[in-house]
């Protein structure tokens, strides 16, 4: 149990009255952690026993934990991890009291755990009364996860030993859960401790959700495991950030390109107190990276990662700006990469240098995920140990092993406020229409409704189906925002000399439909 | 100095008329859909009230600088003044007084210097 051990160290080494976690409303010094976490765990154990008494008992019940960006949220997460309790970590449902507004949780979760908002006049004593801030309920639609009945050893149990699961932001509605082993997740976090040099003296400000892999795995866990102080911001806005920055004087921050843009407008003087500011989430434009990097004394780095693998590659804060703009630096310790088709098991092309310098990026992460389960707790995919993970990103390897990832942002677009991955739409259309391949590209410039899309496919049917008829078939089958605005059926798809589909040409055809044919 | 007239009028404004000017700026000059009469003086400008996001706040700050002839320093960018239209109006009034005083003092000095 790496978390429990490292937490113990954090508590042992904490300087009283200095090392702390805050959210602006509550502050807890690390010396207080044992007592508070014990109270939370006592409350949970009692609650689970009571609720389980009513229904059938299960060996390893899974809790769906809706974790807000607050001290109570983080403390509860720490308590669950300390006990090795299997959890599905979810962002909080918005409404506090209305049951109808609760987001659905996976069927195999026996319990839902959520955090009550503290009244504005709540005192520090609130943290010592878990019954006041925790709400534990049994899940009315609970159905136990199926036992793995395949040949012995083929499938690992989904719920034990200690797991932590995260929902992926699937753009097609049907979501899946990324399953992490908690110990492996901690090693992933310790990788970040090493990479970004988290120490007890650091102060890490967290303006991004701690219920997601980025905020939790790359910042919150590394901070608590290294004993750094923590400031958690909820619903970050510029004024709030500036207020808290003045008080907390952070040395480490994890942001998104959107936050960089926001902070750039508010930072009227150059920041010198930061050791490292990490940005991730989506590709950051060169102009924004350069401007924000200058405003923070040159300590901005772009991290490449995912819910599946956690932090995978990043530059070092001291790297030259050109390097930080064009690359995501070197892979994290232990991570191996390959471009193009992954090597056959048993061969290690990554070692002998005979592989391509450019292509689809595959990663082998020693501290990556175990696989995906669906909402019933059935394995959809189990990552083979030491297996290659297809990131679906295109990448290039520069001399010296520097990694350049591109086209990631180009693969997803905003449609009526939803982030839609073009590859997902293509896959769904291929399934639905029974044609392959389908290519989906941007069609012209973004409007208030989002990015217009066009779908292209080839059909040998006689007569050739019309684009409009294909589009009609999608209605009711796919979410409206995922249905491309125009469909074109061609004799053949335009190809590049490499044999790949010429997407640029498709985009031109989509922007000027008269060019078709 | 071209800003003097606005500076002076800001000085003579009472808090309530600053509130009205603020409401006008928010409803007419800021890129959000809200009617002047619908703005409650005590509602938050931020997430729980008018819902101005960070971009809108930055926009509002430059509009305030233009309209009131003031200069917002980074320490003025804080949650407290932006808690409501009323708190912001009070803040602007005291800023106008301070910055006006500084300006007036400067003018006074130069006047004295001219006399001397």
C-alpha cells in the first residue's frame, strides 16, 4: 500500500503550522491528518456495514465517489486510498440536494458517496465531523459486477485489489471506465514527483478538477506524497486565482491552455515565485505558450498524458523556449515509445533503432492502466502487462529522443459545446452505415453552433446512396451534435502518395462542395 | 489633461449614481445578455449571480478604466470588490477619490510651483 506508507511519511515529516492543505474556506495542517482520516474511515466503515446489512453482502464493494475540488473532497479521497477502498472517481453532480439532478453512477457501484457543501460560517470543527459533510447512500440500481468466468487467469478481477476508476470523456455518449491499480497509480504519481521535483517545501495550487487524472494523478497525489502544501481551487476564475495566489504563494501550478489564456490577462507583472507550471489537456498555441511562459519566468511546460497512462512525457522547465514550443520533451522514467505499428511481442524495435521516426504513437507505460470496464463492470479491454497502448495521436521523434506530438487537437472539435473526437464519429458511422472507411473532416470555419463537419465514404452499392439518405439514417442513432452536417459518397477517396487518405483535399471539397466530382 | 473632466465627475458622483453607471456599462457595453433594469445592485457579478466569466471580468475592467478614467492595478483584481455591483461602485468611488486626490495633489503642487 504505497499511498498509506507515503502518507505516513508526509505526516511524520510535516512542519507543524506550515505544511497544509487549503481551499480558501478550510485549512488542515498535515499533523491533523491521522485524526481526521481516522474519523472519515470510521464513518464510512460504519455506514457501509449498516447499508450492507440491508442488502446482500459483497466482498469488495465499489464506491462511486463524487469528488469536488475542496479540502473535504481531497481528505475523503485520501481516506479511501489509505484504506485501499476500490472507488470510481467522478466529478460532482451539480445540485447539492436534488436527487433528480444526480448523475447516474456505474451499475456495479454498490454505494454513492458525495460531499455536502459547508455553510459559509462553518468552523474548522466541520472537518472533524464526517457525518456533516459526507453523504453515503446505497445505489438503488446496483447490480454486482460479473465474475470473470473465462479460463483461469485470463481476466483479472475488476474490483480487487484496490482499484481506482475514472470515466473517460467519450464523445459518443456511451462512456467507459479506465481501471487503475492504486499502487501502480501511486508509482505514476511518484514519477511526477521526480520529473517536476515536488518537495516538502513546495506549494502546489490546483485550479483544475481533482476528480480527473490530470489534477489528481499529476498534481494532487504527487503533492501529498511528497509532503508539499496544497491549495485547491473550485470553479477557478481569474479574480479567485489572483486572490489565492497572493496568500498561498504557489511554487507549482497545473493549468490548461484555457487557464493560461485567462491568467495571461490578469498577470500584469512577471511571476518569479513559480518553479514549474504545467499545462496539458489540449495542444497549446505557440503564441500563447510563448506569452505565458514569459509571464511566469520561463517555467511553463506542456505535459503529454491521458487518463489511461497518466503523465507520459514533458519538457523540463529550463528547456529552451523553441524546444518547449515544438515538443513535449522526453518520456517519463520507464516509458517507452514507438511510432507506427507496435513491435511484435518478443522483439524490441525501440531498442535497435530500426523503427520509423514518424507515425501513430504507441506507448508502453510501466504505470499505466489495467484496462477498460463498461458500466456493468465487465472488462471491455484488458491491457496486457508490458503491452503497447495506441494513443491515436500522431507523433514524430526528433534527434535525441525528443517527442513531438501533433494533430491531437485536429482530431477533436467543439460541436454545440460537446468535444467530439473525429475518430469516434468515423467509427460510429462505419458501424451504423456498414461502409468502410468513413472519413470525417472539418467543413469550413467554426460557427456559433461549433465546427461544421463533413463525412466522406465510398460505396459500391447500385444505385449509389445519396449523402442525404445516409445522414437521415444517423438521426436517432447518434447524438445530434455527432452527426456530420454533410455526407458525400465518392467513387474513391483521394489518396496521398503514401497511400493514406488525403484529408486536406477532403477538407477543401467539404469547404467548396462544388469541387466534388 | 483630457481625463480631468471624467475624473472630476467621478469625484462628484455619489455611490448610487456610480451604481447606475455601472449597470449601464454592464448591460450596454459588456458582451453579455442582461437588461439594465434586471441587474440587482447586491447580486454577485460572478458565478452565483450575473455569471461573468474571467474574460468578461477583464473586459469589464478595461471598460471601467475607460469610463471612469481610472487605472486598475493587479492588486485591485480581487474577488472582494467584484462581490456585487454595490461593492464595485463603492470601490470605484474610493479609487476615484484616491487617484483623483493624487492627481489633484499633483495639480495643486504645480499650481503652487507656478505661484512660487
